C-alpha cells in the first residue's frame, strides 16, 4: 500500500477579516470535537493558519506546502473570500491539488457563510464580481479583480455548497444551536468519507504517463467528461475531438488522473494511431494480464484478445470500474459499434475515452465533446503557472500574448516554458516581438484548414524565440526527431545521429555529460516531452507533430533528404544489431520505437515501409509476441503485392514469414497454402533448384 504523503486532514481557507471575532476558529474547534465524538476519539489534523499574509513569498512559504500536504479543503465562502487575493489563489491552487490527488470535485467542501450578491442566482459571473467589488469597497482599477474572481464564481456554481449563512450572522452563540450541531456532524462525517476516497484513489492502477503539473484550466471539460462517462447502464464511450495542438490527449490523461477514485479497476492507455482495429490496439493489455494468460492463448490475435476480455471481466467483477484511453484514433472504423461492442459488451463499468481529429458525430453511439481553443482565462493561468506576473503591466502583456495566440494550447505552453527558462525575459518584450498582428483578422474564421494553417503560422512565431536560443547541435537533434515517429523518439538514436557532426558531445565532461546537458533544455522548453511510462530522465520522448512539421518546412529539400537518409541508415544499423542480440530483456525497449516508425513510414508512403514492417514483425516473432508480429507481416505483404504484383519474390518472402508464424501458433491449415504459394513464386523466380526453393520444400 502506498505511503500516505499528506500531513493534514484538511486545509482551512478563509478571509482573515471573517475571523475577527474568532467565529471561524471556534467553528473549526467545534468541527474537530464533533469528529472526535462520532469516531470515538480519533483526531483530525487541520492546516489552519491564522497569521496575516504580506506577500507572495510569505504565502508560498507558509500556505502553499500546507495545500499540497492536505487531503481535503474547507473554504468559508463570503464576499470577503472573493475579495481576498490569497483566498482566490488558494482556491486555484487547490484545483491543481485535487487533480494530482485524483479527487477532482470531491476534495473541497465550500461552506457558504455570508451571502454573496447573485452567487446563487442567474447573474453574469462578471456582474457578481462587480457587486462584490462594490460591497467590499475595492479600490479601482478593478479589471484584474474581475478577471480572477469570475472563474471562482463559475466553479463554485458547479460545486455543492453547504449553506450556513444564518449561523455566522448570529455570532459565536450560534455554534451551540442544534441546527448548527447537525451541520457540524454532517461535515465531520463528510470529511471522514472523503479522506477514505482519497486513499482509494491513490491505489488505482495505471500505465499512464505521470500527471502533467503544468496542466491548467479545462475544469468544465473535465467535469463534463465525468458526467458523460458516469453511466452504468451500458458500456460508455466518449470522444474528445479537435484540431492538432489544442490538448486533446492532455485532457484525456488529466481526466484519468483527476477521477482515479472512480476507477478502482485501473486506467490504461491504448495507442490507436494508424490502426483500424480496436482488437489490435487492445492487445497491449496482454502485458497487464501476462501472468493470467497461458502461452497457448497468446498464439493468435483472436485467442489473445478473447483471453484479455476474460481478464477484464474478472477484474471488473473483483475491483470495479476500468477506464481505457484510446489515444489518437485516426480511423473512423475503430470507433464503429461492431468494434467497440467487443469491449462494451462487458457492461457499464468499462469506460472508453477516445481522442481524435475525426469529425465530431462520425459515430452516433459516442458522446462527443469538441475541444476548441483554450479559454483566455485558462491560457493566462497557464502562463502564470510557468512564471508568475510581477506587475500588472506584465499581466497585461501576457494577456496580449494570449489574445494573439487565440487559445492555441501548444503555443501558449511553449511561451510559458520559454519564459520559465529565461528569467531575464519579460512578457512585455515578448509581446512586442511576436509579430502576430496580421493574423488577428483570421482568428474567427471557421474554415478548419484555414484555422489549422493559422495555428501553424502562430506556432512559427511562438517558436522563434526558443529556437533562436538553441545551439546548432540542439537544432540538429530536433530536425532528426522530426523525421521519426512523433510519439516514440529514442534519445539514444538522436545521440547516434548528432554525434558524427558534433563529436565533442561524446567526450566525457569534467562536470557532467555533454549530451545530457544538450537534451535537458529541450525538455525544459517542452520541445521534447517524456513518452508514456518514462520518468524525469526519459530514454524515449514525444515530439509534437506540428513542431516537426514546422522544422521540416524550414529545411531545404536537400537538407531534409539528408536527414531522412541518415535516419534510414540508423534504422538498418539498429535492426541489424537487434538481429544479433541475445539479451532481449535489455534490448526490448527499442522494438517499440521501431514499430512506431514502421507504422509512421507506412502512413506516409515511405518506400521502405514494407521492409521495416517485416523486420519489426521478425523481432516480435523472436520474442514470441505473435499477436504483435502478425498484423505487421500482413501489412508488409499487402504493400509488396500492391507495389510489385502477386508473383514477386518479395511477396514470396512475406508469404513465407506469415506462414512460419501461423505454423508456430498451430494454425497448420492456414500455413500450408501460404507455404505452397511462396514455393511456387520462388520456383518461378529462381528456378527449381535454387536454395530458396529448398527452404520452402523443407
């Protein structure tokens, strides 16, 4: 069982002015006493800071760590709460803590103690903020207050609040009233139940990448997804649709982290790019159930998939809900009922969440959510999380950047990462140099291709500052990364490609590893990101497609061809090395990037796609991963038949490999006609006495 990292049972968030007569202090004391009564003496440990906050450094030193180390959050809502910069900051920070603790929407208990004008009505969020500003007599200008208070209004309206307003107005004597005692008793029990939920959420098994601590905003979309997936009557499928670069995958992964407590059976990632078969994508779950699936059931894709379904059913019965994230679906067929029914037949406790660029509504049985550009407030909060604003002028400049980027999440993230990496830079200076004024006229155009092109131009402007800071070796590494499969870029491959032109990177440094020093800035700038399952020192990284598109467009035709040729040479060297290895457990990691690159080449019509598909199939075959090898063999054969005709020797070689796999998996009736066809092709091509014919006869 994981160690409990939390020091405090709950964090008390309140406006200091609301505790002038000690009402909130007394309420907390009575709450602790009530909890002791119904638990037989067990103590709750609150984080309850009563000092005045004087600066951001003061807040960070005393309160930030208290938030991170608390299981739950109790907020005393009043006009003064909205008016307090520190209370608003605590609320925003707690949302991040909720997601990191896998308890979004279940970790906060807002107690409504003094009426906030219009909060529970239908007033516009900005109007509520305006009335609070007037009531609390906040000095002008008030625009920044409206900007930070309006999201709090919105978020509180989506939460269930405990309304105890009359008790606060009655003073300290109200703490002894029977009605308030019942409120205290219910809250004490609620805190106890929520603490149990926090512990359960931490135990949900997963193979997802770690939670991205820079994720900001999209709270509405996360809660909407929870509503769409909270249905136990039938298998539930939802899909996040949107253009590249708007953060579909990040939203899906954050949902899986934020609501881990809802999935005691676990949360698992299925990569779906380039495949039209949900069965094929789901075979990766065989690793999860490896000890439960006998070898004979892993010999064919159908038997392997059937065994995985049996294991999923048993896990659902034993532990409860399971979430499968189907990432980057590129073929509508994969989301069709005839495919999804193969998993949703397990019932409503299995949830499927897909991400795709496919048009919304392509499959009617799916609950679609279209992810548009990042809202301005969320984009501004994302920049602030990377590097805060030390003045109102810097905040205004950051807002100008956000407006010009039109909510393109990737671009906003790159700006934030670049600012964090360059402390001497200013938002004002960056805003002046982006040169995006000519794009504003197109920002509202609804033509998808034009908007995508617009995003690419924005991205080019945003990438200018970070790319200009790169060394020649770093830029070369990114150019080679742009020639590989974007979700599986092995850093050892990049090193092997870059070192011939920069041999000093291979020399041991006096104070560190020169290659590591080259890569770390690229990770800090978010130009490279750890791939799924990789930690803070990854061996395999992800590289965003749009960044790769931009770098390839900036290369001359000759330079791009030279990069691609070097990659092709490297792939053949790595394939040859894998063919000779006898230490498969150490070398196994490298087959996944080769597999991804083979599919990437196939998708882009690379002339060597069939060769690489076949070679990766051979590597999986050597590992007895027959269900991974078979679709690669079949795709390689289809490409060769289409390219050379049904009687070409390359088709004969593909037939022979596929037949060998069928033979190894005891499908003899399927293997024999393929062997005979391969032998006929070899006889016609090389004559009856050629060694290849002899091999076929054998």
